[in-house]
């Protein structure tokens, strides 16, 4: 792929537009997750049935992932970002389905469109990082979690005023569509690759060091997605908070991920990627241990705070590694890593729901802690390979 190098003003506008876009995606995500208990009541779902919502979204995302690299190569990441319109429009209709089969089918479509948008936006952010010639990717992901924190806090306000989940998501969708329409014009234009041999669809599978990065991302996305998806339900069922204030857990978790990511770019300049990943594993595991140590609110707040800080650097470092590998474009590198790591969102929230249905949410988070140990082992292997590279 060939990047058309922009003028200074175009570069600055692209960076600002992406900052707003990452905030917007986090805001939408948290608005939906914060209303999980409301969806549970609306459709009269058990915890197991509720877990099928993120499960079906993950099926859609995973099913689309093998096509992402092909679409990025063929159309470029700016043109592919138009899929953002689709998933934003779908959002409020998740509350209007006549039965569970229609709900789960729409969730699959929603997940597929989010997957395309996610790869397109992250690929564009790597283009901007290359134009700036310095690490700025972590700041974009910090804005995602500021958006999540803001979405969770706004959800508390909507819940306090007893605004139905349908109206809540319609308002979020309307605001998001208008914002996305404005900022998308400023994304960097990428010229699609001219290698005609790649115009036919082919599955790109990660190999070597990229495969190892993909499995680290797999564990990380299960952990991050599980805490994001189930923290509100955990606060309601284990900590025994009311539905109105239960999203405070998601707000705390998101705020401290954002806090850590504000310092991420400077830390990436000073320390190697493998050292940062090791620190992420240890800190996240400590936070999860504290979270499940007791049912009092201070255990939950401390656990979510520490695990949020631990996870704050994980995804930006992995995405930067994936997008800067030799012989692949940023979009192709991200798509290949997402093909493996996307299954994390498939199995993570669903397995947690099944364990919680059989036991409770506290036991299910013990499973999440076990994944931090596996991620620590994989990161140690990656560190040794990185140190032995010529």
C-alpha cells in the first residue's frame, strides 16, 4: 500500500479526527454494555442467555475477520471505515427484536460490521503514527477508554431518570452518526495496493513471531473483553449494587485504562515492547486476584483499578507490533492478528456466562485470572525471541 503523505494541516486534522473516533467507539461500547441488565430484563434472559449476546457478536466478528485483510488491501482503510455507519445504525435495533433468534442474528451482523470498522480505524491510526514518526497509537486507545468511561457515566444518568434502554441507544446512535459523518472526511486517504495477484480473496494466516503476538492478543482480548462485558453484572450480583449505580465499575475500569494509556507513548519510547507486556501481565493478574478476594465494594474498586492500569498498555503495544511487521501492510498485520485474537471475544464472555450460570460471577473471574498466567508464559517466550533476534 502507498500512503499519500499529507500536508501538516491534513496530518493534524487526521490525528484529531481519529482521537474523536476512538472516543466515539468507546462511548458506544460502554453505552451498550452498561445496559446489559436492562436487556436482561427486556428480553427476560438468564445469565447464560445474556452471555449469548456477546457470543453471537463475536461469531459475526470472527466470521468477518478473514476477509478484513482482503478488503483493506482492495479498498484502503478510509473507504472501509464506511462500515461504521452500519453498526451505529444497528445499535438501537438490538432492543426491538421480536424474539431471541432475531436478536442473536442481528448481533452477528453487528459484530461483523464492528470488526471491519475496527480494522479500518486501527490501520488508519498506524498510518498517522508513521506520518508523525513517533509513537502516538496509545493516545488513540486512551481516548477509547475515556469514551467508555463517559458512556458508563451517562448511562448512570439515564438509569437514574429511568429512561428506557431503547431510547437511550437511539440517542447514542443519533449523536454518533452525526459525529462520524463529520470526522470521517479527515481520515488519511490510503491508495489500495496495485498487486493484482491479491485481488482474489485469500486467507492470510499469521506465521512466526506474528503468530505468537496473535496468541498473546488472544489472551489479552479475552481478559479485557470479559471485564468490560461483565463488570456491570458483577457489581450488581456480587457487590450487590443497584442497577442504577452498577455501571460505576465499568466507569472506574475504563478511567484507569485511559489514565495508563495517556502515559503509554512515553513509556513505549523508554522500554521495549516485551518488557511492557510482562508488566501488563503481572499487574493485570494482581488486579484480578484483588477483585475476587472479597465481595465488598473496596475489593471491586481496587481490583478494577489495578487491572485497568495493567491492561492499559497491552492492546496498543500488540497493535503496533502487528502493524509494523515486515512484508505486510498495517491493515493486513492487524487483520491477521485479529483472526486469532478475535476468538478471544468469542469464547471469553460466553464461557464466563456459562460458569456464572453454574456457579457465580466470582468463580467465573477466577477463570479470567488463569488466562493472565497463560499470557505471562507466552510473553516470556516472546521476550526471549525478541532478545535473540539479529
